[in-house]
DNA sequence: CGTTTTTGACCAGCGC
DNA sequence: GCGCTGGTCAAAAACG
C-alpha cells in the first residue's frame, strides 16, 4: 500500500472548454514527485523533430522556472508519430513522456491539421475558466457545484432513506454533469498509484475496454476536497501510467504527506509543494529523450504556449503550482491515443475518425 | 478500531 | 428503447 519510490514524471496537461472552446485558456503542465523522486520533463520541438528538449539535471519544477527560453519552433509542423523512446533506466525508473497542452483559441491561428474545432467535447471542464487568471478559483467553484458538501449530502440521504437501491445519492436530473478541469499525466512507472503527497482514497476500479489493465479511481481524503484522480496503465505500453487529476485541491498541502520524500514544503506557498530533488546520473543521461507523442486525431485542437506564462500558470492546479515555477515559455504539443482513460479527453467523434483511418 | 481497499451493483450518458 | 460504458456507491474485507 505504501507508495513506491522513484518515479519520474512527465505529463500531459489537457485543458478543455466545452462551452467556449475558442476561448479556452492554454493548458499547462504540472508534475508531482514521488518518494525518491525525480522530476523531469521531456518535450520537443514540433514534438517530433527532437531538436529541442527539456531536461537536464534539473527537476521538473525547476525546469518550469528556469527554461523560460525554451521554444518549440515547429510545434505544429507535424503530428506524425514520435520516435520510440529509448529504453528506460534500470528498474526504478520512470521517464518523462510528454507534456501536453490544449488551447483551441491559439490553435486556430496555426496551419495545423488540428484546426477544426469540434462542436463539443466529452471532456467537460469548468466553463467559467476561459481566462487564465481565474482558473484556480473558479475551478473550485465548479467543484462546489458538483461535489455537494457533506451537510448537503446528509440532507439528501435523509430524503432518500427509503430507497432500497444502492445508489442512495441522487443525481440531479436534467442537468448535465459538469466535469472539472482535468490534467493528465503520463508517467513511465512500475507503480500505478503515484504518490503526489496528497492522501487519496480509492473508491472504485473498473476494467478498461481494450486494455488488460484496470482503471482505478481515487478521491482526495481531505474533508471538502473533491479532487479526484484516475489511474490506469496504457494498453499500448504497460509501463506507462496515465494519471488524470480532476479538480483542484482546496486545502493546504498536507503537512505530513505519505511518501513525501523528496518534496520540500515551500514556506512561501501554502498551496503546493516545491520539488527540489536531485537527479541521478542515469536520468541526466536521458535528457536526450525523444518526445513521446500520441497522435490521436488531426481534428483535435491543440496548441502550446510559447510566451504566455500567465496562462500557463493559471492552468496548473494550485496544488502543483509554486510561485517559483512561473512562466515557462513553451511546451510540446502532443496528442493522446490512449483508448482507456483518455477516451474521455478526446471527443468521441475524433476517436471514431482515428479508428477509421 | 479507524482507515483504506476491494468489489459487485447501480446510475447516467451516449450511440445505435 | 436498448445496450454499452464510465463513473460512483457502499458493504465487506483487509490492513496497520
């Protein structure tokens, strides 16, 4: 049960807007560090050409703050499948796979095959957060919307006590369930449930279609915090763990997180750990990683931030933010092809298109 | 004994 | 309307 050590995280950050796709703020990245932790991030110019890379002997979060001059020169030149990753480091390893952002607005100006904006997305995010500056707080509001307070739950339960069925919690009808912003992390790890310092309770597990690996559902155990995360392994590459966070923590970072080795609390920030972790030699050597990109559909609008640090930061969940890690200047573009969890993120229509090809 | 995980059942949304 | 699937619930079991 205790969380395992040494996971190297990279991530894909997905941000969607259902009601106002064109105004969707650019997404960003975030990462967590896990016992013995190592942070790093791989990205690449054009996500494919491999000329530009993040990485180095810096932790991931350090990268966010330091590599501000990173530019992805040919971000949308191609959505070709990426080169294959080099072999992972010995046993303990995980390695960065991708860093992903979505921004339909920015993308429309780009000569990309991804310039067709789908009418709707399966991924419903907080519609109140097209502006980056309000992302964090409004997300919390959204969380309140669909995560009833405990008191509210109690009331509802009283009303439904006569129900004989298991599903005691009534769900509002005629009201489409709103989803909170999601942030997908792709992690090369042997460990399914990565310890990000927060406490999670597993509340469900489901078999994933077309995948031998189940998907696990976790909820933050902090009272009133409706943050959820889902963890599943990629059927394409079992060594890859896809972790999706939904919502944002509404509480300070746990004082005594489990398996928090390698996570330093930054006294200047009450909401979020600082990650100051050394990087072993074998990871430094892996700076030359090719970006690992999934190509899911040409119609998916994806873009990256090239200079707007504000929208970057605003898209990162609070719990993954730290003021020291502001304003990275770019990220790679990636598309996901995962058939499991990511089918939620990629609209059905696009998935279908991808299938037919 | 309190907390967490497991697991089968249930519900809602979507596509056909 | 029906079936499929994702997501959630909650009782029981397991764990520390």
